C-alpha cells in the first residue's frame, strides 16, 4: 500500500516536470520536422497502459533504433515496466540529463546509450525492488536543434526528431544553393572535430556511411563547390560533377550512372586544360579510366558506338513515324527499308522526298525519291542506301491557295472535307468576272483537274477561279465590234 501511494505521488511529480521541459524544447523551434507530427506535450497519465505507450511510437524512422548506438539526451521519453508489480511508469530525461525514478531518485541518462542506461537503472533500483525485474524502453525520441550554415537556401537552426540523418537536415533547410557542395559537407561536433561527408555518393551510389545520424551539439556547414569536371556522351547522367581528391575518371562515370549500352568503352577521350591554358586530348580505354586521376576542368567524353565505322545507319527526318537514327543492313534499298518507317502520314510530302548524301569530296548530293510511288508498289523509284544517308520527308503545308478571279487571292488554312466553294468564300468570294463553277484545281505535283464549287480539295492544292463564260462572250463581242468599227473607219478614209 505504501509503495502504491509513493509511486502515485512520484508519478504526479513526473507529470508536473514534463510540462516545463516540453516548453523549453519548443522555444528555439524554427523548422518543424516534415516527416512526422510531434505531439505538443509529453504523456500525462501517471500510469500509461501498453496501448497508450505504443501510440507514442514515432513515425518516419528509416531503421529500428540500435540501443548500443543511440545516445540519450534531454527530452527522450521512456517507459519502465515493473514485472513484479505489474506497473508501467513514464520516465522523462530532464534538461540536466537525469531521470527522476520513483524511490530511486535521480539517475544519470544523457550521454549514455540505451544499453548503458538500462544497466545504470538496474543498479539504482536494486536496493528498492529486490527480486523484481524492470524493463526500460524508449517510447518517444527527443527533438533537438542543429544549425545548418553555409551555401544553404535557409541557413539557421533546424529542429529535428532523433534519430535523423544528414540528408534530412539539408532537405529541412531548403536544400543547397547552386554553388553549394554536396560532396564536402562538414559536420562539426561540440569539441570542434570536423568530419566531411559526400552526400552525392549516398544519393547516387547508396553509400549509407556518407549519410550519418546527427546529435545535439553538432552543426552542419555546406561549403562552396570545389574543383569540377564534366561527363558528356553515353553516360546516363551527363553533367558537371564536383571532384574529390584522388578520384579517377571511372569514379566520376559511376556517379554519372555508368555507361549506356551504346557507349564505346575502347574510345574514351579525356579533354584536359593545364595551368597555362593548353589543351591536351588523351585517348583512353576503360582500364585507363580506372587509373587516371581526374583534375579540375577535365571533360570526360564517352562516344557513341554507333557513330563510328562498323555499324551502318541512316537518319530519318519527317514522315510522321520513326524519326532519328536507324540501323542499316548492308545492301539495303529504300524499297526494302520502307517497312521500317512504321508509318507514313499523308500530311507529309511523300512524292517530293529526298536523300541527302555526303560524297567523298565532302560536297552534298540530293537524290529525289518518290515515296508515294514506292508505297503503291512501284519499285522502279527505289534507290540504294548508304551509311550516313539522311532521308528527308518534308511536311505538307496546311494551306490551300485560292487564285484567279477572287476578291482576296492567297493562302487559306486547310480544313479536311471542305469543298472548293467554301475556300473561295473565305477568299472573299468570286470577283465581278469570276465563276464559282468554272474552276481548275492543281495538286502539289502539277496535275490539274476541272472542278466546281462542290469539288473536294486536298492539302496543298491550288484553286484557280476562271472567268465567267458571259464575260468571255461579251469581251469577244466587244472585240468584234471594235474591230469592225476600225475596219469601217479605215475604209472610209481610203474612199475619201
């Protein structure tokens, strides 16, 4: 009975003491940890049951807390389970680093691992709970402040919940600035010790040793970027990379995600600029890249295997299907190559396609190709292809030209299905002399057909509005009359 009264009174003291530390911990708060919500106060029940204790288990931990590594600090909250008495007692690490334990008094906790604290607590309780077993579990890790300074978007204090890693601190501070280093981040301890970490190696290669847990009293400094080199060509993430002392070309290529399947590993090129500004070009293979140390301003070129002799290809531009580089089988013609276009859309000028070819003397040759005839099965228009050819299929203009006897001759936007009369109307209609039913329609190949207002017009065609027959007859009549008058006048002059 005495024990229960004493335990209840001591638990009441615990409830009172937890309020003040919670306020003290939140005083410097600037940035709340974005990964989970932190309760505004510590648990108040004097005897928390198991369900309430489990409800306090924090979210967002990347791994279970290791009791041999986690260092206790002010604000950590524990639950002590007394097996013999069947009670659960909440324990809070006070600002001075001690824990107030019923009957046992103050027990040191800050600076100890959880395993060490359990040993200290067992020793302190030995004279009060003979034959009883006590289990202590961390229920809710503390919050603490780490200062993040240097080339950071939001420098200053950042509040974290233990245990969290370096990348979480950088992210909570808004990330690094453009000139900030990810490869030489300094974590400074209370005693002045400085340890540098390569966060980029953690992000790209998954090296967890470069993303440490942080503790009270530490600060993070992000310096400006140091020497840098560039990776270009057939690597997965080509960009400029900050380099660390002793790194090789292959180390940087690994950071760039490694080689693509099109990389020519035997033709690597190192472009290097020395202190005098002189440029040297060093050819390397993969083995050489593993032993060559990278320097400031180096450019590592990883060439494309398809760009060198040995694999033939052509390049396709236009057609509405497969643009870009396509491998070429030896002896292939444009007719046999045709199915590999995937599709050829009718908004491209198939009849006026051409092959651009570079001749041995360096000049360009343009070979016309009628792909429209090839599509229809006429292989007489086929041409033998050569490696490096460019097949150019121009796009048809989305217009129809209206000319002749109209108010406003010129181009009209093409609209599928519109008859000739609608295009003439959009050109202001026929003029005083024009006939909407006397039309000549020309296609893009120069072929012509007669038409009227209901004739279907296709993309790129020209509508010629002809003169009305009545106007033509009138002009002929006037001409005949004029000629007769002239004849009679001449006759009269001669007779006189």
